[in-house]
């Protein structure tokens, strides 16, 4: 029985996935550094190969057809499998080449690694490094994440975790906010002993467990970035709970002050999680070594 040859350009599958992810032909062209006409041609090739309309385009929008949605799932799985097979072969050879997918929360990226990952990538051109900045929960296996850096302690069955102390969480405000409200201790803010105080609390991902305790405050702003919260507090808009070591520069410069000497809870940690593999890939050893050195130096 004759075997049918598959006449399909696998690059077209990558183009299709990027178009869907970017929701734009022009943005996909910019991402892949090709002309928009090339993008259109690759999509047309796929539609001819599968004899199905995959994307419906208008002047303003583009949507996947039911057939396009099916292909997108297979396409994503196939491209992921191809990358994993490449990485596996490189692991077997002990090479430091390959891809690394890192997920890191906003505040840690902004305060500890913002320029560092770029410099690391430039000094390791054989590594394909993808840094995703997110405060969302991660399934490291499902999302194909190699390293996850997140605040707080975490226990994962499929990963190894190393903790770095960020110190204790403290209540902070700007000197002007403390002066105007004549604050003497944190209880005046937290327990409402002083009715004349305009108690404004800035909710952040670093203080989520305290939202209930502080919900009685007069005003509460909620932001998804601790860096935004720090900016608001430095402008005198309220108080914030933050780990000592993450705000040591603001403390040293006098932009922020501890409201009192009382800590909110016990030691707080930054967790570095990486997927358990035997043997551990050389490229993962390389990035972990850099991350550990950076944290030990900065914290």
C-alpha cells in the first residue's frame, strides 16, 4: 500500500499559531520579522492543505472558524512536542543550548531582574529565553514552565523549591503621611483607634492574606502590581504591607518609613521553583545558577 506523503510546511503551522495568539496578521508579521503578505500566503497554504477555512477576517477583526479552533489545538500541541523533543536531545548531549520558559511575578521582576534577564540572554546567545511576567497561578507541567519565581512559600509535587528570605512583612507609609496623621503605631491604622485618620490601604498580591483584616479601613485601593502600590504610598496616598528586603532601597532613601516596629507576620519568602528532571538539563543549571547568585546578592 502506498504511503501518502505529507506536503506541509511546518513553518506555516508556527505562523498560524502566532497569528491566533497575536490576534493580528500585522502583529504576527512584526513578531516573525516577515512581510504581511508572507503571513497571508502561509495561512492560505494551510487552508488549501486542510481544504477548510481557518480564519474569518474583516477590516477590524479576525476570528477562528470551528475548523481553525481544532487545528489551533493540534498545532499548539505539535509545536510544543517538537520543542520538547529538541530540548530532550540537547539534554542527552549535555548541551547548554535550548529553550527556557521562566514565569516571574511583577514585583520580583521589577525590583530584582528587570535588566538582568536581558543581560543574561545576551551573554548566552545559544539559549532561547522566554520570560513571562505574571501574578497568576502556574501549572508548570501543563504550561511547560521551566522556572517559576513567586512570592510566598509553595509546595509542588512536580517541582523542587528553593526559598529566599525577604524578611518580615511590615506596615509602611511615607514620612508625610505619618506626619499628617500623627501616627505612633500600626494599631492606630489597623484597628481604627483614631477616627481622625484617613486610613487608606493599598491592596497588593504581596498582602492578599491581610485583605480581610484590613477591610474595615476607610478607603482601599487594589492594584495588581506591588510596584504601583509602592508608588502610591510614596505619594502619600496610604499605607502598605511589604517585606522588609523588598523595600530596603526606599527605606534607605527615606521615601518610606515603618509605621512602627511591629511585624505583621513571620519570615516571608520568595520561592524559586523548577521542574524535577533526572538528569537536570545543563541549560536549567545555568539559569538557576544566575538566579541564585542574583538573589543572594540583592537580598
